[in-house]
C-alpha cells in the first residue's frame, strides 16, 4: 500500500482572497444608494449567469465535458447550469461536425431560444467544416445561424473553451439592451431568413 503523496500540508483557504466578487458597473455611489445605467446593471447580471446549451456531435463534446469537470470547472465563470432545453438557455454552443441534414435541427434549436441569445461555434468542424470538405457536411454553422464567437481547434483544449466563454461574457456585458431592436440586428436576422 502506497502512502498518500498529495495534500500532506493542507492549507486553510482565506475567504478574503479565495472568493472573487464582480466589479460594480460605473455609477454614482451615495449613502444607501447607487445609480447606474440600466444596461450596465443588466449586462453585469447577464454576463455572470450564462446558461449554455451544448449541441455536441463529435469529439469537441468530449472536450466540453472536460471543461465542465472539476479540473477546469466552467462553473467558476457563472455557467454552472448547463441546460438541454432551448427555452431555458441563452448560449448555444455548437460543437463538432454538423451534417447538412442536421442543419435544420440546429436552426430550429436556435429559433426556440428566447432573446437575447448568443452562439459559440466550437472546433474546426463547426467553424468551417474542418477536414470534412464534402458534399454532406455544412462548411460552418454561420451559413445557417449567426455566430458570436469562434473557438478554433481540432478539438480545442478546455482552456480555449474557457477563453471563448469569457469572450462571450465580455460581449454580453457590453451589449446594449436596445441592440436587439435595432435595424442592423433586424437586417442580420433577415439575412439568415429569421424574422
């Protein structure tokens, strides 16, 4: 029987340094009140409570499982709850090879998500078709739905996935509440055949 080699000198965590707190949005503090722009407060809440919907078809899904595991722990970034119902999630994570027969399903899942919704394309296959330059594989999901962040790799490492989630958080935090009602956004959706 081998002796245990790890944690022989356990350290007690210090709550002041172990717990991170999000910075308050820019505003004006006072005695018992704080004023800020509504879009900043909503952005802060949204970016720290993203609910991802994994749409995994290939090996990228295994890397996402590693990202959700205890070693990388995506929950540290406010993405604790991974949902499998599009009506409850706001980040669609498309991972792996998407065949052209699967494209209508991906689009339907995207359309079932409530606004505001974001899309992360993970892996070479979802981003550009990868090594499968064939008639049956979709050459990038941006042909059917708008993509906010691309995470390249074949498959990407969990660190790259975490970086993609953090970039989505930056986007979400800075997005105006009125952006989704703007003409540019409506034109973008119409270019994909989405009303």
